[in-house]
């Protein structure tokens, strides 16, 4: 393109800025940086996140000169869908190719009038929880903000859901896919800010959930940047067991994790919030009645609800899913102690979309956990994951 604009002239060699992952503030700064008014950011955000438009020439409320300029210096590029699978229960899973060729997964789980998108934050994970297939892969790299919010964009796009205005194809998001969100906190916070921004996806902060296995220093600071719902992956009633299955516990033991999570919710203006405690039940490891009793003592008076996740097996995992009776007994002890307890329904099991099944085949395709599912009194916080 022939032009005297220095920004355009240099762009042939410079990398284009991907606007997809920029927060409102970052996009305003981008426009200011190229000598444009800040309100351009609002116009462009609506095109990208409400309308699903990637082509600057279709952004008809921008002048032709600005459209040409943006075309030269910027882009709107989501990650690529490598493959898509639909489960008989309505769950849809995407393998998503990110720069460098690695694959991550996102899963959309429709349920009644809501649909929860489970989003990945990293390629692989460094924390090596012993029962997690992502952990077994090791860590490759952090996802960028564009790659994280791009999973939401792709999910809506895949259902051709833009006409609904704010993309109601997705009503809830859980950061429970591959990776540890608090080890990629900047990009996760930016993308969650887009999830909640009215100019992007406009989700209530209660309907976006960050799940962490306990990166306590990052959790201690999280309230300064974020007000989404919080889930912590506890999985054990004491440090001895947790040290064996969640190695980061050796650095940040249970007491410090629980205190940090409580400080996070105490810092929120909404005083009714609680921490979701995720507890993956592993046969013979942490699923005995005495473990349930110890857990109820540990969490006595703690502002929480408990989500039990019967282990989802994968090849060479070294763990087993507890029997239905064991799950039931564990659940009952906690219920009788007065906790709000749910047992996570296995979803998308015919396409390996359940927790811990992102790699390899599925050994156990039963749906028996569904029998034990109790409903949350407050159903805003989601209870599905796929790490
Ligand atoms: N890294 C974050 C978020 C992703 S994991 C975290 O650990 O919290 C989402 C949830 O799925 C976590 O609670 C995790 O422990 C659980 N999970 C991982 N593998 C699982 C498996 N094979 N079966 C059941 N739950 C699993
Ligand atoms: Fe990482 Fe979470 Fe898997 Fe642990 S459970 S290895 S933190 S993804």
C-alpha cells in the first residue's frame, strides 16, 4: 500500500499488534499511541467481541483512512481450531492450535439455560500434580491474552453466536483447562477483564472462576487486580497427603493456601462470596471416611462450598476412581457436617472432555457420579473442569 504514514510505511517489517487480547485500557493506549482518540477503542472492541468481526474494512464507523492504517499495523487473530468434537450430551470440545504448533483444549458444556466454557491458560503445566494428565505433559509455555480470550471468541464463532449481541453462547467461564492460571497471571487477568467488560463479553464476575492449585504469593496479590470467583484445588485433608499428590504444597502448605484464599474473598465488596474447594477423589488415597471427617474439621467455619470430583482416569495414571459407594459415603459425611457439597457430573466423556482427560484415551466412561450430584444453592460458580 503506497502511503506517507510512517506507521504504515514501517509495518511491512514490524509485527502487527494483535488487538484481540488487549484490554479496554490497553486498546485505548494503543489508539492514543497512534494519535487517535481513545473512544476508537470502544468502537473496535464492540466489533471484535460483540460482532466477531476481524476485518478492519468491515468496521463501518471508522473512517477509510483509519481502517487502512489499522489493516497495516494491527490484526485480530484468534488461535486456530485444529479439530472439533461434539459429545452426545451436547458438550463440544476444541483442540486449538497456538503459535508454535502446540495444542490446547477448550470445552463448552451446555446445561439448561447456561453454557460453561472451560478455558486453558498454559500449554502444559509445571506443577506436576500426580493425578493430572496436563501435569504429566510438563510445561511448554504460557498462553497470551489473545490466545486465552481467543478461546471464548472461537467458541462463540463456532456457534455463529455473534448476532445475539454479547455472545450468550457462553454464559460462564472457568479457568480450569490446561495450565495453572496463577503462573500466567498477567495474561489471565487481562483476558478475564475482557470476559467481564461490557464492551467485550459482559459476564458477571461471579460467573468467571479462576481455579488454582495454590500459588500463594500470586493469590495474595490477586485481589488487587481481579474480583472473579475463586476455586482452590485442595484434594487432601492434611499436608502429608497433599504433599504427595500436589507437589506445590511443599512450598505453600494448606494453612497458607486457605488463609490466602479467604483474604481474597474478604477483599471483595460482595460479602456473600465463598471459596469453592475442589477435591478430586482418588481411590485409597484421599477418599476414606476418616479423610472426609478430617476435611470437615479442617474447613469448619471456613466460607466455602465443596466440589467433589471423582477421578477421571487416563492411561498410566497410577490412580483409580473410587467406587460409587465410596463417593457417596464421603459426600454424606460432609453433608451431615453442614457443608454445601456437589459431586461433579462427568460431561463429554465420549469425547474425552472431562477433567484430566485431555491426553490419551479414556479408561472409565461411566456416568455414575451423576447420581450423587447435589445442586448448589447458588449456582453461579461453575463446577466443571478438564485439566
Ligand atoms: N491448574 C488449575 C486449574 C486446572 S485443573 C488447578 O489445578 O486448579 C482443574 C481441576 O481439575 C483441578 O481441581 C484439578 O486438580 C482437577 N483435575 C485434574 N486432573 C484430574 C483428573 N484426572 N480427574 C479429576 N480431576 C482432575
Ligand atoms: Fe497443573 Fe492444575 Fe494439573 Fe496441577 S491439576 S498439574 S496445577 S493443571
